[in-house]
C-alpha cells in the first residue's frame, strides 16, 4: 500500500528547467552520452542503496528514492535534495504509483531491494520461496516495467540489478535466495537484449557485505571473522565496495557494457582460498 510521497523541490516540479550541472553534461555530451533526467533507486535507504545514492548525487544525478520506511526515506531525500515515495514492492502488482512523481526522462534505475532467508530446503515453505522470488525477482521486473516509458525517453539509460555470490556458487541453506537471484541474473540478460540499444542492463553480485541485510549473520564477531576468512581477499564487503562498481555501471563511461553479471565478492565467487 502506498503511504506517502515526497514533495518535489521547487526546481523538480513538472515543467521546470532541469537543474543539470555543467559538471555532469560537459565531456560526455560531446560523445552523445549526456546524462539527463532522474535516476530512480529502489532500496535507496539500504546499506548499498544509500551508498550508491550518495555517490550518484555527488556526481550531479537527480534522484527519486523508493523503499518502505517513510522516515528514513524523508531523511535521505532531504540530505540529497531528492524526491521519494514509500512502497512495499512485495505487496504491489504494479509499481506505477511509486513513480507517479517522475514526470521527466529516467536516465537510470537501480533495484537494490533484497531478502535473505537462510534455511535448509526441508524447512522452507512455499510462501517463503515465493516471498524471496517476489521481492528479489518479480519486484525488479515490475520496477523496470513501471519506469520503461520514461527510461526510453532518456534515449541512453542504464538499469542496475542485484544478484548474489550464491548463484554462481552453491552454498548450503541458500535455496530460496539462490533461486530468486538466479532469476534476477536471467532477467538481466533478457532485458539487456530486449532493451538494447537505448537501455543498458547490468547486475552486481556481491558476497557478504556489511549492511542491515547481513547483520543477522554478522552479529557474532567470531562468526564475522570466520566468514571474512573464507574470502581470498580476507575481509567482508563494505557498501562502498559495491556502490563504487554500481556508480561506474550507471555512468556513461560504462556505455559499452550491458548484460553483465559482475561479482564484487573478495574473490569468493571464482577463486579457491590458500588454506
Ligand atoms: N548485504 C549483503 O551481504 C548482500 C549480499 C548479496 C546480495 N545483496 C543484495 O544487494 C542488494 C542491496 O542489499 P543491502 O545489503 O543494501 O540491503 P539492506 O541494507 O537491507 O537494504 C535494503 C533496502 O531495500 C528496502 N526494502 C526492503 N524490502 C523492501 C520491500 N519489500 N519493498 C520496498 N523496499 C524494500 C529497504 O528499506 P525499507 O526496509 O524501508 O523498505 C532498504 O532501503 C539486495 O538486492 C541484496 O539482495 C546483498
């Protein structure tokens, strides 16, 4: 259910001149890659979503933020001079209302919403499987679907989805999330093919990264150290590790990259440790 909507700042009203800074249009404009319009971030208040939002705002992007909790959304939107809307992506059949305020071309869309429900298959219920699928996979597809007309208007837009290290490599107790994120990887490639050349679609697959999502696995410091040691690079991920690649993939500099699933995982997805 929709609960609230951030009020656009005066220069964000429909019809107002977009406040594009010369900083973000010069240079790339000469190559026909100018960034225009608004970038939408689903999961903007999360560990990775907020790190990416701050990077994109610092690069001059105008943002529209979406998540459930209106208080955290309002605070981040005030900090970044962004618009926002509160929505539960797992409960909506269409996400159009979350984007009702966006009246201009959409130059980028990030879907950084996720779940983690680790259980042996024997204890997983159908509802838990479908919830993971709905929030991670269907939600991503519906978010892109809702923004599609505006993404096409931008002429040169980028979509960023999130998978997990637990798709390319099997981990015990990950059936629900691995099934759902596997679907996200398939969605990434399908949409990259379907929406080229106007819209690039890529996906980042992190290993365990210090955010609220991962907090239950990291509450015990000994367990956190043990998991860190499983990574060839011997540490856990930080939101900035993931946001740095995300910001690059969203930028014009990544203009010839689409349909890719890129690990940000300390080597865990592809390398054996030294032990
Ligand atoms: N952190 C990791 O270790 C890790 C590892 C692999 C993959 N990933 C993936 O990376 C992405 C970002 O994860 P994160 O670690 O940054 O997660 P996070 O810190 O828990 O943030 C999740 C964000 O999504 C929003 N959200 C959650 N459920 C929602 C729903 N049903 N409807 C709308 N918004 C919802 C949250 O805000 P509200 O609660 O207010 O809605 C928050 O803004 C996710 O796709 C996750 O699966 C993370």
